[in-house]
């Protein structure tokens, strides 16, 4: 029982939810640690969507809306934290939702697909093949899904898969709270924001962007600028603590 | 199976070790998330002992050596990550080692005590009482241990317990990778360093400090300075990423 007077109550409740998701198999134990890393980076961001993150989110929407075969890649943490938000983005964008796991078993894939469906998503499912040049199980995907996607949204990604996807010529949109990570630096576009804040913002932009706004966002896409701004926000926040 | 070519191999192996410790019950699932937070802060520190952290570690040794009844408080993560280092510090300092858990069951207490003993520590054990004014289970401790300690080393602590211990008049030494945390700000002395680097440094200082050095370290203790230096290190590292 977490006491409601605990100053990090919300954060502890999320951790407890994820701990339950480990018991059911949705989240891998290693996923909990990854979540903790994200929490710390979010702490440095002030646990809010920064101006540059919102620009990245609007640009992400422009990329997804302009895609021929957009795919949202979902892992255990993403499903546990934001299944509804994933379903919402799918409805607004028409993107495929496909499960892709580092710690992969058929049972976990099925559980996560079921969770996504119960949150209202249509899951691009069926037999997967080992199609990506990776030594771990994130290599598994579907030929008509991720493998042939032109634009792929990867929340909470491994740096090496991000690199492989970029090398395959795909436009990769990363959601990553660490602006220094390999994923953040390798991706075409990186959204440095927390999942449940970022996904609804991308969804809103999918619904509301005009054609002219989309053109302008794409013309101005500069991931180095976005990452620099995220780092600058964190630096300022830290430096402020010195006052 | 984590591929050895993964750029975060060491970090992933530690996470896997902790995941196994969750299965055995030593580590709580929530402890994994806390570990991830620590990982992220350590990343900002450059995963090394900074100059100010070493000063804090030497000062910690001076405080422990001057104590009447020093106690090292051990939780699941600390035992899983650094049982040997805890035993080493106990040998060098004569401090009591006492288990104190947020997610407390008798079974977990026993398991963690056994792990510490197998790593060479003498554990201050026996029936605990609810002696600290806290709404959660970290309130449980022993009258002749933590409750009557004058100096207490708390690795990976909750901010509210740290505050309670300070309010009881104790000298509290925190090991905390987040220099902005409530624990870090409440403690008498905060070591902003990773456990398996910090504990051996404190142990070495316990063995090697002269009486004059101890006096000088205690006279110069300034936790605001140490925290500022830790924040400055992180800020510089982040700002460097902008170059």
C-alpha cells in the first residue's frame, strides 16, 4: 500500500501498475528498469511537454499523415502505459499497430495484442518472420507491417533497432525521454516527451493540422535542433537548482 | 539472452541480475524502477566517481568512524547490488548492518539477511518494532539498532524516512544518485555516486584516514556545496552534449 501522502505518489502508483503488469507478463522485469530511466529524464524535463517537444509532436503527425504505410511499433511498456493513447492515435492517423518485443515469446505477443484490442486498437497481427538484421528478438516482424513501412513510430526503442530501421531507408519517429540516447540521435525525428503526454498531442495534430501547416513542419524538420532544445531545457532546469 | 555486442551490455546484465532477484523475492518490482532512475542519473554523472563525490565519501567515513552506534540500513536493491561491498564496509568500520524495507514481509527480511550473511556481513537481526513515525513499513526497526543509532548510512532511501531520521537528531548519510531528491537535500551528508563505486571508497577511507584528516573533513562538511557540485557536474556534461 502506497500512502497517498507520499510526495511521489503518482510515480509510485505507475510503478505499482507496471509491477502488476510484470506479474501478468505484459511488462518484462527489464522494462521496469527502463521505465525508471525514463522517469529520471522526465524529472529533468519538469514532467511537462516542452515547446520543442510540442513542435516535434506536430512534425510527427505531419510525417504520419504523409505516409503510405505508417506503422506504430508497440512493446510491453508502451502497451502497459498507453494502450488507449495508441488506439486513439491509430484512429486519427490510420496507422497500423504492430507488436515488437525485445523479450519475445508468443504468449507475451498475444497478451499485449489482447490488451491493445481491449483498449480499442486494431492490431496488425499474424505470423511474424525474422526480417530485421538484429541479433535479438526485435528482429521479428511482419512483411506487410513494419518491414514494408515507410514511416514507423517507435516509442521506447532500442538504439540498435532504430539504427537498422533508418538504414533500411525508413522514416523513424522515436519517442524517447533521453535526448542523448542512440535512439534519439539515430531517428529521423525524436519526440523527447513522456508517452501519455506525447501520444495525445500527436493525435490532436493528426486531427487538426492543415495541409499548409504539414508542408511547413516537414520543410523545417531539424532533429539536431529538437534534441539541442531538449538538452537545453534539462540543463536550464538543473542549473536553476543551483540558485 | 543479451547480445554481448549491445552498447549498453553492462547495464543490461545488471538489469537482468535484478530481474532474477525479483523472481527470488530479494528485489521488489518497484525496486527495478528505482534502479532505472539511478541509472539515468549516473549516466549524467558520466558513470564515474566525481571529485566532490570522493570528498563526500571520505567525509562519510569520518562520520562513521566517529560514531558511537553507526548503522548501515540495507534494502533489497542495496543487498542485490552490493552485499559484498556492505560486508566490506562493516569490517572496516564496525557498523551494524540492519535490514529495512519499504515493501516489507518477514520472508523478504529473512532472504535479504541470508544474502548479506552469505556475502560475509554480520546482520543485526531479531524482532523489529514499529518505532519510526512513518505510515509505511520502513517504520519497522530494532530498538538497539537504527532506533538508537547516532549515525546512519542510508543507501537508496525514501525522502520521508530520511526526514524522520534527521528529525530524530541522527546524522544521516545518504547514498543517492539524484542530487535534487528530497533524500539528498534532507540528509546531513549526501554521496552522489553509484553504490558499488561509493561503498568501496568509504571503506578505503575508513581504513586510511588519519585522525587529523578526519577532524578536517568534519569541520568542512557542507552538504549544499556537495550537492551543488554534483548538479554542476551533470549540468556541464549535458551542456557539453550541445557542442
